[in-house]
């Protein structure tokens, strides 16, 4: 086929048949965030390239090789957002939201990363993201994680596991970093090309490597949890105590460093064994220094993001039943007289039954073809109007999904009869 008619590699059309799962996830997330006092914001897809370089960090996969960056017609370097946190922080600073204030915000939408497309990994994908500004925790750290756990509960997702870690402060990390560099220097022969490059810039990221040949060496590396400053240690103990008190199961993984540079103290990740190697479904952490580093009022902050494609994959994999979005009623209009009164009849039903979808047959067709359409629409009930019914001012009601005798009633009675059946 003509290449201009193909989607860009790694960018998917999400068609109607997939939407019930997306809508279920998004509706549950929206309700959950409202219940915890989070407000929605919507931000630009494009930001100045510099924003991501300064926040995510130069030695990260995202900035090194995954950004969609271009120069616009005015000569500015812009980047399609690879994640949402940087933009949210930028927005909080641009709009003066940080002066002695606390904010709990969420957003969602497409993110863009130039990665190798495969199952669960795309170049345009979707995240739901929450951030809290102005709270230094560890209570909010725990609550953020509790929110994610509650979301899995509401969605009926069970095959997920939580890992937590603390990265301490940039100061405490400095000593640890030196130890780590020394250790990696001793094992230089095992390091791959990426790791050798990171050794000078960001050696912690080597711990995150998925290269199987390096795993034994990484397992022997010094652990950050043994080198935390006392405040970070207390913060981490506080988080773990809250999680335990709330009955959340978790593992402390001292190798969990996350792919972004801006984290301090708490980091966490939910993974699954149901999606093959793309196992991360939700991750986040605290970034107490980032806002000041970008020129904002020093403000502690924490957030997480989930990948919608992967959560939808989990829902489908687990066979979770989601609302279908099908209309409640399909109105069959057979013959000219029925077609003349049909639109008005459908409007009257919609008026009387605001919670029930009513799809009218448009464009005519024989009664058999229309009944097929009614079935295909997923509607629970067909309301059938033909020449004889128009003459009598009645309609026939047929249950499409349940065993029930067909009935006939006046148009005025229709709403009550339909309500009784749905
Ligand atoms: P991964 O280790 O799979 O690359 P990540 O650590 O880069 O994930 P984050 O930047 O933390 O991911 O983004 C949060 C979530 O967004 C991930 O847990 C994942 O579910 C999802 N995600 C990240 N990159 C992609 C992608 N290219 N395609 C689909 N989902 C993604
Ligand atoms: Mg990644």
C-alpha cells in the first residue's frame, strides 16, 4: 500500500473495538484521582528541548537516543514530550503555582520516544501521570503508592508486584557513586559499551542495565541502601512502615535506580510477569531538587506514571469484563411510515431515558437486515416499528440477549417497559 497511507512506525491507531478497555481504565483512574483530591491539567505536547535535557538528564536513554526533536520554523529546538513530569514542573513554574502552595495534579495523553517498537513498546504511547508538589513525605510517598495499588484493585488487575528503593540525596549519593565507580572499574572487562559511557556520567544507571552478561557483576555491586544519609534512611523506613501498616506487599530492590536523573529518595516500580519483557507498568519517585534546579521555588515533589497500553494489555490478558459502551436500545424502523416518525420517536426515548443509549436505524433496509444490525450493535433490546405499529401507535419490544416474550405497547408506555427490561 501507498506508504503515505501507513501509520508512522511504532505509532498505533486505537480503533473502536479497543476503546472499552481504554475508557474503563481512564474512567477508573479519573474517579480514583478525584477521590484522593487530585485535579486534572492538560499540557502541551511540545516543550523546549532544553527542558528535557535539564530535567531528565543528559546521560539517560531518553535524552541520549529517544527524543523526537526538531527545529521549528522560527528556529527554536522543540521536543515531543517523552514523559509528563518535566512539563508539569514547567507548568507549575510558568504559572506561579509553587509559592508556599501544595498541589496534587494529574494528566494523561500521548508520549513520544524513538524506541525499537515491539510488544508493549511503542514510539507513541500513552501515560496517566500524577504529581504532588509541596509535600515532603514519607506519608505522601506511601499514599501515592496506595493510590496505584487501589487502582489495580478497582481494575481487577492482580499480576503486579511492587519494588521500592531509596536513592538518598545528591550529597549522600556522591560517596556511594565513588564506591560504585571503583567497583565498576575493577570489573571493566564485563561492562558493555553503554555502561562504559555511563561510567563517567551516570554510573548508577549501570545498575539498571538489562544486559544478561552483566547481571552477576551487578549483583555484587555495593548497595545504595547501605549508604543512605540518616534523614533519607528515616524517610525510607517511614515509607516502608506506612506501606506495611496498610497491608501493601513490596520488595526492597537496592538495584532499582530508574531511568531518569531527577529522582531523590523514594523510587518505586510496579512490574508484571504477564507481558513478557516489557514488564514495567507503573513507576515513579520523589524529585525534591528538580523544581529549584529548573529555576522554581524549592519545592519537594513526587509522582508516578503508568503506561496505558501495558495496563490495557493486562486487562485483556486477565479477561477483565469492561462496560461495552453498546446502546441499550436499537430502534428498528421498517417501511416509509416508520422512517417518517422514527427520528422523533428516538428523540422522545432519549429524553425519557437519559441513562440508556438509543441507536436508531438510519438509511432504511428490510426488517431482517435491521435486526442483524440491532444484534451487531450490542443493544440489549430492539424496539421494532413497522407499518402496522405506526397505524396502531405502538411498537414491539424484543429482548436480544435474554429469553423473554416479545411485547407490544403504546409509544407513551415505551420508556417504562424499556426501563423494566434494562
Ligand atoms: P521501560 O523500562 O519499559 O523502558 P521506563 O522505565 O522507560 O519503562 P517510564 O519512563 O517510567 O518507563 O514510564 C512509565 C511507564 O510508561 C512505564 O512503566 C511503561 O508502562 C510505560 N512506557 C514507557 N515507555 C513506553 C513505550 N515506549 N511504550 C509503551 N509504554 C511505555
Ligand atoms: Mg524506557
